């Protein structure tokens, strides 16, 4: 929504993001799995587990 309103616009164009997402050098399944694991570890699971 920020992109539509022009507030907090990133310093790059949306085409850059789409090109980055289509990159074959990036293993997206591994990336999203690691990202999800870190979110669960740091935000959801209470400390001490």
C-alpha cells in the first residue's frame, strides 16, 4: 500500500524486485525455509525451548 500512495518508496524500481525474484541462481525454497525457521525461532517459540 505504501508503494501505491508513494509514502516510504524504496530506492529501487519494482522491476528490480521482479528480476531478483525470477533469478535462477537463488534457491527460493531453501531461502523461504530458512527464513520461516528463523521467524519461528526468534518470534514464536519462547526463549528457553
